[in-house]
C-alpha cells in the first residue's frame, strides 16, 4: 500500500507539474491573445483613421476638381472675350490704316491744289 501510495503521490506530483506547466502555458497564451487583441484594436483604429483621412482627401480632391472646372469655364469665357476684343482691335487697326492712307491721299491732293492755286495766282498776278 505504501508503494502504491508513493506511486500515486509521484503520479500526483507529475500531474501537478503538468497542470502547472499547462497553466503557465495558458497564461502565456492568454497574454499573447490579449496582446494580439490590442494590436488588432490598434490596427482597426489606424485603419479607421486612414479611412477617415482618405474620405477627407477625396472630398478635398472633389472640391479642387470642382474649382478647377470653374476656373477652366472662366478661362474659356475670358478667352472668348479676348478673341472678340482681338477681332475688334484688328478691325479698328484696319480702319485706322485705311484712314491713314486716305489722309495721305487727301494731303497730296491738297498740296496739288495749293500748287495749282499758287500757280493760278502767280499767273493772275503776272497778267
């Protein structure tokens, strides 16, 4: 009976050692699981923050695209106005050029008539 008792005590100590080792391993695994849960939570928070930043950046991009479209529209309108003014300016320059040619012709004609008048006056004076 004593041998059997010693045998069972030894077996109980072995089982207690196995139990203690398993409990230690379970504690380590629980700590690892807790650490993984914390990392997962941090990763999810980071993911949510990145998602929010992405949404914000997307909104800013859309706003900038809208502004860019407005600026392009305004620029197109200003280009059309500029083209219209350029056309008017070209027409006015052409008219000014024609007026200059007419002025030169009229000045020549005036000089010619003044010369004729002077010639006639000189002849009249001589007569």
